[in-house]
C-alpha cells in the first residue's frame, strides 16, 4: 500500500513541478514583453504607461515564488557542500532529514502568517492596477503550500530510506 501511495504521490509532485516551471516560464515571457513594450513606448513614443512598474513587480513576485518550490524539488538550492560531504554517511542522512523537518516547519509557519497577512491586505487596492494588494502576497502562500507538498514527499522518502537502510550520497 505504501508503494502505491508513494508512486501516486510522486506523480502528483512531478506534475506540480512541471506546472510551476511552465507557469514561471510563461510569466517571465510576459514580463519581458511588457518591459519591452514600456521601453518602446517611453523612449520612442514618449508616452510611458503608469501601470508597468506595478505589473512588473507583481509578475516578478509570482515568477520567484512559483519557481522556488520547483528549485527545491529539483534539489537545486544552495547547501554548504564541502561541510556536508565531510560528514559520515549516517550523519548525512540525519542532517538531511533534520533539514527537511525544518523546511516543513518553516513552510507551515510561512503559510499561516501569509494567510493572516493577506486577510488584512484584502482591504487595500493597488494604486494603478486597482486590484487587492493581497494578490501581491498570494504567490508566497502558494509557495509555502507547494513547498510543504514537496517536503512531505521528501520526509516520507527519508523515513523509507531509514527503514530500508539506504545510503545517502
């Protein structure tokens, strides 16, 4: 039963990662086009758009916080490799497991705090786009949820590794 669940969960995690990468790519393309349009409008037509800065900040926030969980899932985050590699294999297993527990705890705290902050922000609108300011914070909530989904998968994988006595590279 565990193997069936983990194979299903891995498909969910892999699918979520693909969606995040595609969405980040599309948003980055949109951001590039908007900034290019602003440069042409400002310097060639002498008619800048007042909403481009705000929309650029909005899109950049989404790109970063939607892409971060995909980086985490791909194990592309920075670690202190030279210190980690000096540890014996059993210690590395526990350090990685402890690290995953900390990331999970941080993701829960971040998600709860972001949600509470968004409730306050719903009262306010952005000056040029006229959308709730909470939409600028929404990617942080999505990031914490996605990181938690990936984190649970990694923790379960570590626990299975402990049970089977797998080595850590």
